C-alpha cells in the first residue's frame, strides 16, 4: 500500500471517529474502517470492535470537544503497519476516571498507536495513552 492509501484508512480513525465532529458519528466511521475481527490491544488486555465502538461513543458524550490530532505517521516497509503519534485534548463533563468534572478543566496527552492493516481495514491497533498526565491535569 502506498502512503495515500494508508492515510485514507488511518485519517478517518482520528479525524472522524476519535475526534468529535458534526459530519458523521464515531460508530459509522468505525464500522466502516475496522475489520470484523478487529482487536484494540494495550497493557490491560484486548477489546473487540463492538467494545471499542461503545467506548468511543461514551467518550463523545463525556468529552464533547474531544480532538485526537495526529502529529506523526510512519508507515512500515510493507505498508501494513502504521505508527501514529497523536495529541488528544478535551474537557470532560461528568464522571471521568473516577472524577466528577464540570467541563471547566481540560487535558492534553500524548498517544502512540501501531495499526495493522489488511484488505483496506484496520485489523488491530496496539495503543498507549498518557492518561496519568491527563488525570494530573484534570485534578489541578
């Protein structure tokens, strides 16, 4: 896959699914770009496609100004793995990570994802978010 093909798959993940917008819904985008056997993997385990979709829907409600902005994109030699460094920002309103928030405080965190692509869809993403920094920012 070339750079344009990879970006056509990866960009909607950040700009239309993780970032709250009025053009579409996170569910519509994720249903299209994630493979049926999709796995979202971090140090706590793995989530399937339906679980991730539900979690992102919750984030949209809890963080109505959520933005997930890619900063760097590195495509593997075979074009099937893509590393994305991004910055996530937002102002949660409600119960977020054990804190009751009113939307007046915001976070800005770094994230790193390694996406695996097959047949034009994301089949797996290994991800790491700096939520410890986000919690610290929201508590201050």
